[in-house]
């Protein structure tokens, strides 16, 4: 295959990547281009933040903020379009993406998904139009990932019909909250709910969410509220991250977002979900859109970084080549191809996987709430966590590699790569720390989405997993049969090798996942013994658990890639190119973990050599297509207007 002489290959590839909400992507790209929404260096914080707020206002007429919500007449919105729009902002300025995500995704999502019709009537129209500016106050100085242990309290006072919101300790301070430093007038505050019904002692009911006013119309803190500014961060200068302390702030009883639980005027607590833990996880599950959006936006920014680096490598020359051909292009060097093209292949895999999880979330959130199967919701939560981890990890790696691959030019702020790298850095830890999320993915693999696990602490979960270990330790007979058919000849090209066969690729990546899940389950069986410390077992197997989660993430990406290829007509012009990119994704994934595959005899030494050589051969075959591959990402031209490319 040779490079296209026009944009036909890039265009056909972009159609696959853009997927179901291609029109939404087009609108946002045009907005980025027209308003020149790109990251900039050297802008003072206050000025940058004000510009981002105005940029948000310019987005309201585009329509997609409203698409994220149910219409006043009850007509469903278009969650997939809303997610895709914010994802595409990753090609522009991530500060704008984060501010938009906080306002319409997190604050707005809490109001819509945790509130009831009265809350919708009071807030939704205003928050869509930006007349009501809000923030999402979950994380505290003392607790981030462990949300159940938040220290902020919401104590009901039946004598006045009010909740009292308080930060009882310094570590209860709400921290890193986007919008809290300057612009937010309200906060969706997560706090420990405490009530006392008639004749009852005060009782805790776990974490619930409340709408709490923060500032008056002039932007001054309201009585009992103290906000402060996080100041300069590692990136995202246009986001006004701040801190919030509450000193016995009183809010009306109706400020509780009471879709899943309510407090009567006399202090009686009620909920259709009896278990505090299950209720908590149900509430967090409704906010999964934020996690999906973060992974998607990180992926877009990572693709932007790779586009800049690949185009620079097609522009920059270094050292004389063979004969009298002059200096060689950077991308003609095999080492440079290896730096960038496997990351491009991985970017394709996770972009396609992102499309799948966005579509799944769209279907769940477009359906009536009482019609959603809890198992379907749990699978969505697990896939959302998995793709967020894979996508944001990839984006962070891509931004770092792209920066270094461009040498001194990549270090110049005017070429944007340092800004993209710094803005992306936090995406691996917010909306769920990637290490914690990977562990969550693996836990769900072990417990097969059993509802019982929602009520268990870590020790209880380990004992539960131990009891199920025999059930999840599946035989690999089918996998072994496929693997036995893989020839160990090391003198065949990737085109002729069984490793380019999708079923073989799935056998290897799926077999690794299955082996890791079975073996970690076997190790956890010891936790069922009476004389064993279950928490110690968990600690000792944590690295194994995380590796199983990562293996699952790779397998999901491969399946999404193949699904996209399989959906194309046999004669589709992009099919051959996509197959080559998929093969490079698989070969480079195998190479990255070749020690494991050799150690567990999934591949022979000769096959391992073929894998390494296969990465080289696939890089060589994809080199003529490199420009088309990154053009297919659809990065707006304004984002590529940097000195190093001109």
C-alpha cells in the first residue's frame, strides 16, 4: 500500500474514527478553528480564566450543552453527542474542556441524575445557559479516591427544617475543586448525612449530595463559606481550581438531591435502597459520564500531540542519508518510527474503544431509569473505568514521547507540546486515579459483577472473591487449541504470520487476561482460611490484580478495533490500512510484555524474535501512510499552526 495522493485515505479513516457522532465533532472542530481555541503560554491566571468563561458562553449556542440533559417536556437528550462534543475540545484547549466538563458534566450531571423534578426545574435551564455557575465538591484534602470516608458533614436540624453543612476537621476541606476559586456560585457538595427521626438518636446514612450556595451576585463568599485559590498548577491555567471550607452553613431541606434517599420534615430518613453501600455505589454510578468524558478528552489531546510530532518528523531533517540524497527526514529513521507509530496505533485502538463506551453510556442514559438492568450498569461502569485508564495513560505517554521526539522545538511553548503535556498530566488521577480504577476493573472481573460485593469492605471483598475463585478460574482449552496452531517459525513476515490473524491475537491477549484472573483468584483462595489475614492477602496480590486489570484493558481495545474493521465493507479503502494499524497495536503490546509471554510459555523464543522484527516491519509498511494516519484524527488546522511546522 502506498500513501494516498489526495485526502481519500485520511478521510475514509476519519469516518471510522469519528463514528456515530461525526456531525457533533464537525461542529466543535469548526468552533475551535473559528474562535482559535488553543492553549497559550504566558497569560496571567485571572485573564486566562476569564477568557475560558467567555469561551464557554460562546459554546452555549452550539446546542450540545443542552443535549446532555432531558428536555423540560421530558424528551430525552443526546448524551452521546454531549460527551463527544467535550471530547473534541481536547483538540483545542484542555482548560476549556475541563471547565465545560465541570459545569455541564459534573455539576449538571449531579443535579440531573441525583436530583428530582423540583431540582431540575430550579437549576437545569440556568446551568445550561451559564446563568447558574456551579462546581463539583467531592474531593477533600484528606480523602480523594476513598469517597465513602469523606469528612464533610450534613446534619439535619428538624427544628428549622435545615441541613447544617460543616467541615469539622482541616482535612475535610474540599480541595482542587474546578470553579471554586472564582466563578462558581453553587456547589454540588458530597457530605456524610446525619439525621435523627422522632425519638431516635442521631444516625449516619453515608455520603449524599447537596446543592450549596457559595457566593453572592457580586462574587463574595456567603456567610460560613470560605473559598481560596489553588493558584498555579502543573497545567490547566484557565481552570480556577479552589478550596472550600464550611462553618455550619445552613441550607434548606430541599437542597438534598433526593432521587435515591430523602429526609422528611421531622428528620425521618427513607430510601428505596436499604444498604448504605449499595445506595452509595448506585449514586456514583449515575455520574459515570464524567469518567467517560475525561478518558475521551485525554485521548483527543494525546492524538493532537502525536499529530504534531509525526508532522514534525515529516518536516525535520537530520544527518546525511545514503548516497547524495541529503539529510534524512526524522520519520525515515527506524528508531523514530518506533517512538511514534506504535503510539499512533494504540491511539486508534483506544479511540475506537472510546466510541463503544460512549455509545453504551448513551443507550443506558437515554433509557428510562427504572428500565436499566443493574448488571448492564455495572458492566458499563467497569468498561468506563477500563477505557478511562487506557486512554489517559496512553495520552500521557504520547504527550511525553511527542515532546521529546521533537527535541528542542518540542520544548518551546510556542509549539504547544509542553502545554499539552502539562495539561494532560492530571488526567491520569482525576475522575478516578488510574491505579485505583485498574484495581476496580480487576475486582469486577473476579466477582463477575455480583451484587453482593457492593456491601463489602476490602477484607469482606477478599473473602468473597476467595469463595468465588473456583467459579472464575475458567479453563483455557479453546485458547490453548488456538495457541497450538501458532507456528514457531521465525522467518515469516507479519503479513504471512499467524500473529496477524485476529483470532490468534485475541487468543494471546485474552489468554493472558484469563491466566492472570485465574492465578490471582487461586492466590486469593487462601483468604478463605480462618487463620489467614485477608487484608494481608489482598496487599500481597495487589500487583497481580492490577496486571490482570491492565490485561483486560488491552483485550477490550483489541476487540473494539476488530469490531470497527468488521463493520466495514470488504472493499472499503481504509480496511487494509486499519488492519495494519491493528497489527502494530498487537505486536507492540506483545513486545511491551514479552517477558511475561515468554515466562508463561505463551510464545517461544523464536516467536518472540518474530514479534520484535514484526514491529519493525509494520513500522516500515506504515511509514508511507503516516501523514494520512494522523490527518484522520481530524485535528483542526489552527491547532497545528505552530512555528516548528512552518
